[in-house]
């Protein structure tokens, strides 16, 4: 799967299978109930990326676990125009992979990478190293990595570094990314006005759960979906990650749950684009099928079956359990590492994420508790999952 010859063979195979795929519907569902707009038959929809001045398609490319640059090139040649990476992915190698992939194609994409908050000079050196790794003269969107509080949004060191990089023509726009405290971060960015975009974990399980439903009905919580819409209306470009709810294997038969999951996310008008992880030509083709797709009954069925397949394994990344554990276990990050292992099937990434937890932040203490005191809106067995994460990822 790493040569152009293989790519051509894949396209021939897809064409031959098209006639069969059209008739593959669930019983009782009209054939066109979940029809998608083919990227080869229509111009992909573009949405404005907040006030950055960029217009991008609704399905971008999350390169975090992509090792083959040809897969990225294939996606760009199929119309993908937003590519996301980070200086820390694969220990820096991922940026170099993206750089090789975009050779000769740079002007076709909005290129986004990330930087951690630190001393001004350190942040500038990090961005300059990213420029060298990516083999580009300018980064379109440089994002603060893993923001979870309003204080980080207003961090003056980060602003100074980003202002200098923008003034020097090395960066075009600045944004933030968040895995926890997401609603607070979204509102802080909208209130503050310095950052132009927010990359947020968002999928069909984001507003799920009994507690979330009750709070929404009582007006006690806006919910992530409503917050995204409100913040987008203020001019912030919202990008969605973790859109496939872990990327677990699809249940056999029926419609693609991963395509349906993207359609669900894109049904929110506040979402500009998405960055699903893709490691193969087949995944690119599957995800691009969500461009222009109307979320319909068949997709609800597909996501219902997918939710059963996921079972109690996948954390919804709402962050509500953060800071709750009396022993100091960083539950959201522990469960995110487990998702990298069991959903993404990326052991190296999972071990790196788990190993980066501070002393006392991992789940070592979970074996000492008779009953877990951390409640989950999705009713996940937090204690059991945390113990499993520690057993599989510690050491």
C-alpha cells in the first residue's frame, strides 16, 4: 500500500466495486436515505475558517498516526485541503512525513501544526523547527496544544511568541486545541478575541448520557453542540477532532458508521471542518464520502449499531471527571490513552500519552480502591477501565 502502483490498483478496485456498493442498504431503509455526494461528481463544500481568511472543505486530514506520506498525497489529490499535524506527534517525525507528502502540493492546503505553551524564545524555536520539518516558509495555523483553562487562553507568553511569529511572516493565524474543559475554553476564546480557531474533541457521544440530557432540558448546561454553534457565530473557526468516537472496528454489514459519525458532526453548522485520522487509501475514500452527506435515518441506525459495538470502552472526552478522583488520578487522560490503544490500535501513541502523566496522575492508585468514586455521564465503569489502562500501559 506504499506505492503509486498500489494506489492506482486501489482506485480500479473501488470503481469495480461501486455497482455493488450502491445496492448495499439495510432492510427497510430506502436506497437513497443516506446518499452521499460523491467527491468526483460535485465540488466539495467549503466553509470559512472563522476570521482567518481561509476557506476549507468539511473533511480534512488528521495526520497524527499516518506514517505513509502517499496516503496524505492521495487525500490532497482527492480534494482534501486542510492538514493537521503537531511537533510532538511521533517524536517530531510526523511533521517530516507531512512535509514529504506536501512536496509540490503545498499551495493546495491549509497547513496546521501545534506548539506547547512555554517561554517565548522556546515557543519561537519550536515553531521554527516545525517550519524546517515541514519544509515550508510559513505555517497557516499554529495552535496552542492541549489547552484546558481560561488562564492558558490568556497566557501572555504565548501571545507574545505568536505575535512575533505572525509579524515575521512565519505564521498566518493562531488557534488553540483542547481535550478537556472544552466548553470553558471555547467561551474563553470567543470572549478574548486573540485566537481565531479552536480544535475540539467532538462526536456523536459528546452530548450523550442521562445527566447531559437532564441538564440540557433544565437549561443548566448549554452542551458542547450548542456551545460550538454559539462560539462559531461569534466568528471563531471550530475544527472537530476525535470525530469517529475512537475509530473502533465497524460492525459487519450496513452503512459505514465512520462516515455517519462524520455526517453527524458536520450537521452542526458551527463546525467548519473535521480532521479524522487516516492511514490507508480506503479510509480516505470512506471519509470523503461524508462530504455533502445529509445525516439521515440510515446514519442513525449505523451509529446505534456502532455505539453497541463500542460498548463501555470509549470515553466521551467531556472532561467532567477531571479533578474528581480523590487520589489525584487524571481520569480523562488515562481513558484517552486507553482509547489510543484499543480504538486507534496505536500502542506507541498510547504508551507515550500514558507515560506523560505526572507522578500520581496515572491509574496506579486505582487498584487500591474498593469502589470508584468517579461518576461518568456515559455510565462507563471508570475504575475498571482505568485499571485496565494501567495494566496494559504502565512500564
